[in-house]
C-alpha cells in the first residue's frame, strides 16, 4: 500500500520565504518540514501499489494546457483540529477547476476521496492554534506543475509530475 496524494509543489525559494516568515511568527504546534510545503488537490490515502499506473494516467486526460495560474497565499487560518495553514483569500478559478476535474476523474476511476468540500491551503503546522500575526502573509508563485506524491516516513516523494499551461 502507498499513501498518495496529488498536489501543487511550493517552489523551493518560496518555501524558504514561508519558512523564514513562519519562524519569525513563533507559531505553536509541529511545523511541516519546508521541503514538504504544498497545496493538495486530491488526497487518496492508502492505495494499493497495483493502482499506481492507473493513477498516473489520470492527469493526461485533463485539459492541463489551460490550467497554469498564479497563486497568492494571503490569509492565515487554523481549523479546529489544529491545522495552521495559509490560504488564498481569492482562490484562482483555474485552481478550483483543476481540483474539481482531477477529483471527478479519480472518482470515475473508482477511487474514493474525502467527502468534504475542497478548500485550497498550504499547511504550516499540525497541533497548532489560531495565532496573532506580527507580519501578514503574502506569498505568490506561478503554478505550472502538478505532482503525484507518496508520503513515506515523514517525507513527500514526487512519483511523477505533469506540466500545466503547456500545449
């Protein structure tokens, strides 16, 4: 079994900026390692390794050429279960379209996904709580890749990537 998810990687330069900002804020909880910062599109959970090739065939069936976009994370929030995260105050339509198309295709292929509505976010820390800000968040990048990740031993390994916004 593999623990898998589709996500948008946070570029290393932006991840380093987020980490420096996060350290300056002194948030409570267990911080997500800088190398693991990402925005999840679809969490699959435990999937038999035998389904990996099937999953890798999903993104090419989507209209990825139309789906590159700029993502601006400008809101800090903490959900009741202690997930401290950054989110866009205005999620780009291309992000919502990509997440929806991906989730629909995965369900058509017989994979069960979490039933809750999609809320784009980048997790900063677990077991945290709402925080007072010293400096408001403002992080942005051009999203041009979709990855299939495996979560293994606290590390996120990119198994495959697909370009966005290229014909």
